[in-house]
């Protein structure tokens, strides 16, 4: 999983499953195959949900970082990720900066994703702070035609123990697909920016993402997702290129391995009984 062209929390998504089916007869319940407990179809919906949440938060952090760089004059930074169809306005109060990131009726990003509506971003106007909380909310927002509601709180650290920018987010988003399917994701994620910081070119940005969250799929099935090995996200690729994620439902846990760093839609799903299956995660491939 390595370089094809391109790209919130933290997060589009990464991955889940459906359906422990119980017999209506409580005395005669039939055994359920692991493949039915963790179905690929709902894993794909979960992965798209992760992509959406992560891209929303990435946009907010990119806008903030450009402001921070300009205000502190640490280095010259101008992001080339948001195209001219995005309008950013700023209102400064006595203590905060309120940013409105408006995608209008539809704006295509360099990675091919089409967004509409508004991301609201608020943070302290003291740009010298080493850590800062960014508050994010949405209005009439869509991502590739999927209607998104929700909010996030992002604690951004200018430099962690490795000297890299890091953000710790608490986010809650819900999604409604054009066909009426719904899903939601609530969780915590940490994202470390390990390559490309300050270059101004989105295509060389690389992040390591870890965290834990709860995904509720279109059928109402609830799954817990937790990172085992940090997920490597390269913005030049549409997919997570490596890392391992555990996916749990009830007492069963499967794992999804995103591979060796190649940029592709493949992942290796290991069921609770140890059997494995190569799966494909679409990430809006038809857009």
C-alpha cells in the first residue's frame, strides 16, 4: 500500500463488520460462522467512515497549521491541499479565532473526494502556545454525497517526544449514505506527523495513527476497533498502507492487517478461529 494519488479523524475512516444472527427459537440457536460475524461488506462501510472522519480532522489541522506558521514565523508554509473553490473566513474575538472552511455546493479536493458544506474551527488566538485545543463542528456537510454530522475536539501538540507534531482527538460522527444506510463512529485517536511537515506539499505527508473507537454499522451491529500496530497513512495514497487493527464484537475478535506498505485496497482479515481472508476496502473507489 504506497503511492497512488491521494488522501477527517483520526480516521476514514478503517474497518468493521456485521452480524451475529440468532434464531428466533431461544432453545434452538444454530452456530454462526465467523465470516458471518465479521462480514466484509460492513468492514468496507466502516473503512469509509474512518476515512471521512480522518479527512475532516486533517483539513482542520492543515488550516490551523498554516495559521500557526504564519503567526509565529517559524517557517514559511502555504498548503496546496485545499483548492480555490474552498473559502476560508476568520473572525477574531478577544480570546479566540473562529475559522469557517466553506466548500460551497461541491468542491473537489486533489485526492478526488468531493466535499460540500462547512467545517467550523475554533481555537485560542495565542499562537505561541505549545499545545492547543481545536474545536470542530459541521454544518450541511457532505463527503462524496454522504451526509455527515458530528463534532471533534483535537488537542494539538507542536512537538511530541520525537520532535514531531501530534494531535489527540476525541470525535463523534454519524453518516447517512444516499441509499439511506446510516453508520456512526465515536472514539479517540492519536496522529503523529512523521514525514512532510512544513513542506507545503500534501503529497509527501505521512502519519502514524493509533486509537480506539466504537463503530455502529447500517444493520445496528456494534464493534470496538483498537489499533495494535500504528496505521501508516500516506496522503498520496487513498488507503492505509500498513498497520494492524483489532475488531471486536461481543466476545469475538478479528484482526485486519493493512499490508507491507504498498498502496492498494487489500487487507488480510484474520477471523477469531485463526482462518484468514484477503479482502478489498473500496474507499469510494467509484468516485
